C-alpha cells in the first residue's frame, strides 16, 4: 500500500474509534444521571417517569408524586 492510503485508513480508523468512545461515554453518563435522579425521586415518595430516545441519546425525566 502507498503511504497516503495507510495514512488515510489510519485517520478514518482513529475518527471511528473516537466517535464510538464519545457515544459510549455520553450513554454511560446519561444512564448514571437517570439512576441518580430516579433514586432521589423514590426518596421523595415519587414515581420516576423516564423516556429515552435511541438515536439522539436524549432523555426526558419527570418525578410524578403520588
């Protein structure tokens, strides 16, 4: 392979690896945040209501009190 081809493949691979890492990190911290908010909601006597969007890695949280 030519040097330019190897360099291009390396850059593409690094970009892909970085993207996967960032998406995984965001998903992990969203999960931690939802779990903490749910625990606090249960402590206040409420029922957590969480709606998660798959493709945007977004969520909506509300605590419905009884």
